[in-house]
């Protein structure tokens, strides 16, 4: 967002429509999304447009701040940077229109730096490198326009599950004369109500550069540099630095690379003149110590240093065509990387076989087969394959980057989801499975990690690594036990019903946070499956009945096909959602 990270309950997240939006009338076929966030003098509400896109509606709860809001939208509309959300439209408040003022921009899911540190504790070194690179690039771009941000804190930087960084809180990055007198970062309300503008800035919400000790807010590139360094200090040590006399980072976090530690120490200098002349210079100083940036990209045989790590090997192999940005995940057979396609200027996911496995001709043939199977399937709920290639002992293929991670990462960071949020996504995945089965392809390893989420919140199937073509021998133990059907765990013949069982297990996991039959050893899971012991008490009766059919121990007792399963799911969720419809106050509360 500037939006809530879909269920993470922070003091600033809200699922209640604020009073100043009660009377708004959205355009035809638009709807309010499930979440919002109260920010510093701003409210961010998710809305879903007629095309099904999630957008962030940015409004100012105080009507007196309308000119300020318009200037913010105007400034953002003129900016183009990968870490700045695209601004689409400004709604002016006309006398006869029941909406406005407010502007629409891309809805960003993920979590703030503050939320991530609260969830995981101290940040690892690669994450801080990533945060520094993304923030320095964005702020340098901003400084070139003659403006400073001035409101950098743990809630202004967001990271998506794929590692992409977004910078928000843009209400402060406007000409000073556009900001109402006395209004400053950190003294805005945490709930929707009016506050006196003279309220002092809250140091616990905003890193305070030494030059602001007098209480005067004077944003500048130098203060942005100090605030960014302060956030990195907090991420590395778990504590915010004092305005003056911050201890050397190497003393508090010894494993910090020397180049990063010394650069951050300098950026935290009490005297602004002692800091770096620009954030670009700071970034060059930091990058000299990043091991990932020390690999020399040359064609031919890799030198000995390129054999130090899997990342070095991949960088060497794909260096002419792709820039490796970060690691997304790793499995038994390969690793998935976030990469930039240098020819088409787009970010992609690049899946590469582990070098040891790539020496096995049979494994390589199976890898190419996986890519070709997925490439045959053109459907919005299936991740598209772009290309495949090999170089030396490395084989890889590229596919669309699902920017919002997987269903597994969604539940991990945001908790269980409600039926209203996932109803249409489940229908889309069932459609995608129908297409795969119609083409004679069984997935056989559906699990939350293999359902990815794109920028429009669409669920998409990936990883056809152990898929089988109908007509082949599909017996044998397959799949991930917590989500595999009984016939898979027993090594019996498998058909489309196995995929539908697994999808129902994913839906159960998404709504509860737990697999339906546990996640311990396969023997125990199988015993619960055969006795049909999934806990369906938490669900409304119609949804519990849907699960009961989907989890039947015998394949012939489940839904006849995906179309029947989709219709049953649609009827069940429609009944549940119908109960939530009614007067506006009931919709707001729900």
C-alpha cells in the first residue's frame, strides 16, 4: 500500500472505513478493498477498480489540508522512479460529486521496515545492503529535483516479498510553502481525528538529525542522509542511534562489513558538513564492500573466485543478458533469483538448476520439460515462462516475477485471510488447473509456496517440476505431505482429483494458518486423511461442507472435476458474503 500489509496488525492499520469516506460514491463497478492505513496526516484506503486492480486512495482527513494533498499528487505525478508508486488520477471535490478530494496510485503490499524488524528481529547484512541501495537511488533522484524527503522513518520504506523496495510518505517531499504552518512529520495523528499543529515531533516515530534539536524542521539532503543511516543503524543493532555520539557500528554489530560500517558512521556525523557530499557518494562507498558486487562479469571459463558461491556462478553465466538482483528462494533442485532482463528492461524471476544437479543429463532433461510444460499453458492463473537457456554447467529459465511473493509468505507476514479476500482468487486457480488438466498436465505438487501473487493480487500457479502428462505412469509417492492427497502418499495412481485435494488444503491453510491434517510426518498425516479428521469447526457450514467433499479420502467421492468444485466454492462463498451485505454501517464494521 501506502496500504496495509494485508492483515498485519500494526497501530496504524485499520479495517474500518474512516468517517470522512462514509459518503463517498465510487465509480460503477468499483469497490472498497479490505484494508487501509492511518498515516501522518493521511489516510490510505484500498479500492478495487473496474479492471480488478488494487489501488490506494490517498486522502487527507482534515479538509483544510486539501491544497497540500493536491500539491503532493501533482509532485508525484511528475516523478518516474522504480521505488515511487505510480500516481494515476486526482479526484477533485465537485459540488455534485460524492467523492474527492483524493488521488489514486498503485497499492503496494509487503511490510514496512519497522514491521519487518518487529517480526524478525535484527536485519541480516544483505537486507541492509538492499535497503541502502534502494533508498539511496530514490533519494538521489528526489534531491536532483531540489527537494528533500524530510520524513524518513521505519514506516516510509516498504519491501515486497520479492525484495523490491518502495518509498512512501511523500506528503513531506513538496515545497515547504505547500505544507500548512506548524505541521511537521511525526506530530500527525495515529487515528483519524484533529490535532493541534503545534504538537511536537515524536522522536520515537521519526529519527531526529542533530540539526533539528532546536525543534525546527529543516529538511535537506544532509538530513535525509542522517535519517537513512539512522534506520540502517536500528536495523543492524536493534536500537535507534542518539542524535549525537552514536557508537561505531562495528562495535555494536562486529560482523558488519567495514565499508558499510564506516560509511554509516560518517553519515551519522553530528556535523552535516562531515557527512557525504551526496547519497550517490555514500552508495559507492558502501558498494565497495558488498561481496555480491565483486564478481567480474566475463565470458569464457569462470575464474576461481566465480566458484565461491552459487550467486557468483549465476552472475557469470547470465551476465550478458541479466543482472542478478537478489535471491528469492531455493529448493532441492534449483534456486530462484530476482533478475533484470537487460534487453527488455524488465524484472523477471530466473530459476537455475544447482550446479551439481546440472551435470546430470536426466535432471537437465526434466528441468527443460518443466519449463516447456509450463510454457504450453496460457492462463492468467499460471505464471508465464519467457525463455530458457544454458551456459557451461548452468541451466536456467526465466518467468514472470510475482512481486507479492507466495500464498505462504502472505500468510506468514499477514496471518490467515478471510473468504471475502480469497474467493475470486480460488476460482481463478481452479480455472487454471482446469486448463492444465485439459492439456493433459497434472501438477502433483501444489502447496502455498507454489501459488504466487502478482502485482494485481492475482494468484498464479508455478513450479511444474514433478508434473506428469496424462497417459504417463503417474503412480509413486509425490508431492509435499502436508498438502498431498492420500493417493499420492500411498503411491497409488493419481488423477486431477489429487490436484483439487491439494488446492483445498491450500485454501484451508490460507484461512487458518495451518495445514488441514498437520505438518508432521507423512504417516501421521495419511492416518488423519484416511479418517477424514480435518478440523472444520471454525468455518461456516457451507464452506465446511465444501472442504468435507474436497478432503474425501477416496478420489471418486470428491468433486467430479474442477468446474463442479469451482461452482460449489462460488455458491458457498456467495452465501457467506451475502450475510455481510446490508446497510452501509454493517459493511463498514465487517
